[in-house]
C-alpha cells in the first residue's frame, strides 16, 4: 500500500494530494473515485475509475475497493473530502483527497475527458499509463 503524503488534515487519516501526487498514486494502483453528479462528470472527468455521486455514496459505498488506496475527487476538493470522511467512518483506510479537485488536475496538464476537455491534451502515453494502472489494479481486485 502507498504511503500517505505529509499533507494530512488534522486528526484525520486522509491524505491531501496535489494533482501530481494523486497521479502517482493512481499509477501505483490506487482506485480513482469521482463523487460529482452525473451532469458534472459528462462535462469533464479524469479517465478511468468509478463515479459514485455524493448523493449516492451512502447507498453504494460497498462498491468501492478496500484492497488498495482510493483517491477521491470532485470539482474543488470539498465534497471529495467529505466523502473521504464518510468512507473513513465505514472503516476505509488509504484514503486521499485530490486538493483543488478536477480543476487543479487539469491545470497540472493531466488528462481529462468530456465535453469541456481541452483540445490540447497531454501526450497519449499519459492517458495510457492511467488506463493501464487502473486496469491492472482492477484485475488484482
């Protein structure tokens, strides 16, 4: 399991990751969870992972893998932090919140999909790395 960064919020076992740290976690096999609502995800998403909206999370949390770290994201990082707190209350460990959400991910030049995705994307191998890491992690589950 990956080590959590030094950016933990006080009294919580939840890592606060900048986009490059989150990307490294995903490449290392962490699951990626989008807690935004469907209409937001259609506009812009990070390739791969699960999407369980914040409103659905209380009913669907058992679908999230427990065998590896989970990087949670939303638009700005607030809903995803709340989701991390909820998952922690359900006994999850290895949780990380993407600081700044999907906006920070895009600003870091990492790959995005959706109607609002920039026309200029990172080199194709970056998206391939995410896909391969997520596929390998899913195969190990």
